[in-house]
């Protein structure tokens, strides 16, 4: 968000040309505005503009808006989440320039575009072709949800603007200059840029419904009173994605809780999207699902979507400083795929040592993507009693229960790495 990429300049030229020619409506919303060039150009051309980005990017964005004396509303908007209701159905043009860098964020971007659109909304999407796999993934979404009215190359768009110079965008007609805050901020790349002018294939509300159906993971088991639906987040943060370990740990809990007559008190670390905690709650456990503060909205959303927000407690737990209330009163600790990063092992194991009591044990699900990571984890767990349990039956049950959505980019779902579950207890004496 602190750099101006070439796609932003190309998109700005197209927006200016179309607004000057009066072939675009004038209620414009930009997604991933960054430094705000596209929004400022649209405003200079007479459009009513809303510029959006993550909360952390709004400070430089607003500085640029103020420096250029433009009347643009700047709002925080995270793709795939709720946004101010007055925006829904009121936007005529949605602009997204270079918002497709990460493959994992494309579904949330498309979801937000559909949610903002009405039947006549025009979408201008600028995509630099840096990696063919990302471009192919994007094209699948464009084919499923949009009609491509135009596909324009960068050189065709810029042919009308030989006057452009780095760090200074000059609007020739009004003689305004858009002076960006950062010097030498134009990031040069040698990849082709394509601008797509799109419109929704069908009623956006109907398309959005189909989208959610295609991107909802389902866990269906005869032992549970109903199926559990899970939606992933909008980014590449690991807590926003569903990983293969989670359904295996859920199935293991089903087998273990099958003949249980008492309700165990369960604390999950790194609950993420909440699948394991929700399954434990439906199996009768008293559950506290924890994660970092930034992940809790996704966890709360999934619990509410399954009418389980009152059936379990959701709390923030930082492994570095777990609150005293988490250090007793639990029969079982759970963690699923919290061991991806070697540098987090010491912190996680330190937290486990603080939380384990003589009457409490832990089930830790670990994906062995790299052998040295597993070896490092087991080394850090030394001093605790660690027993690897048999997961064959749980893996078979998980395959029967899990329903991976057809459109979901679960990039580790098909990877044949081993999943281990370790039972951990504190050593006596």
C-alpha cells in the first residue's frame, strides 16, 4: 500500500478517458486504493468517489487526499467482510487496480465486488500478469461471475498519454496535478498489464449466493446433530485459512468422545476459523476457542453462521502471555496446525507448559510438511510426555465427513503430507 505500481497509472488513464467521454457513471468506489491515485483522478474528473483499503493503509491515503485537495471519502474495508450498508447497491463503478497479487485473496476480492454491485455496475479490474498460475485462477472467476466487455492492453491505454512522468500524474484537461506523498514511488515491473471492463453475469445477489455456496466447507457427521459450515478469510494470514489437520482432529474427537458420559472442559489454541471448537461443542464439550485478536472476527462469524456463538466462548489468547484464567479448569487442550513456523515452536510449547496441569492433557495435530520442522517440534516438547496416537481411523472418518468446496483455494488440501496427532501430558514429579 505504500508503493504506486504501474497498474495504478494505467488504470487512472482509462478512468480519466472514460469519465471525460461521459461513458462511465460517476459514483465510483475503489478497492485496495493504496496511495489513492485512481480515486483522486476520478474525483478530479467530477466523480463522487469512495476510496477503500485496510485500516493500516488509510493514513497515507488520507494524507494524499488532503495534499491534493480532493473530496474523496476514505473508508476501511476488508474484502470478504461486512461494509457500510449505504454502499451496497449504490455503486456504479467498482475499480480494483493491482489487487490480484496474492492468489489466496482473489475469492474475497470477487465476493466484495459482487456484494457492492447492482445489475448495471461496471467493474474495472487491472491485472499484471506476474505469475501464470495466478492469472489462470483469476480467469476462472471472471468466467464464472462476469461478462468481459473489454480486455485492454497497457500500451493501448497509455498511447493517449505520452506526457506522463513518474511520481506526477497530470490531468491535462483540468491542469490538476496529483502529487503523491512518497518520492520515487512508481514501482517498475516488466510484466504485461491487462485492464478488464466487466459487468455481472446475472443478478449480483444471486451470484453472491452461488459464490458462498461454492466457497463453504462442510463437515457432515452422523454423530453431530447438524452439519458445520465454514468460510475462510480474505487474506494469506494462516488463521484465515482451513488446513487439512482440522478435519482429522475433528474426526479423532468424534471417536474419542463416542462413549464419553461427562462433558469435558476444552480449550483450543489457535482456533482460526473455529471448525475444531465447533465440532467439540456439538459433541457436548464446554469449549473456549482462542486465537489472536485479529483472527477473532472470522471465528465469531463462523460460530454465528452455525448458531454456535452462544454454545462456546470465544476469547483472545496470546501464547506469550496467557491470562491466568486459562491456566486451570480444563480437561483437554487442543491445537490444530499451529506448528507451521519453526520460529513459533518455542512460544507455543512455553504456553503449553503453562497451561498443562496434572488433570489436563493435550491433543496437538501437526502436519509434517517438512521433516526438520517435525524434528524441531519434538525437540522443543522434550520434558513433556509425548505419545503419538494412531490416526488411521480418524483420517478415514475425516474423508467421509469433509466436503471441500469446489471453488475454494485450499492450497494444501491435495498435498499428501502425513498428519500426526500427539497426546501431551505433563510429566509427574
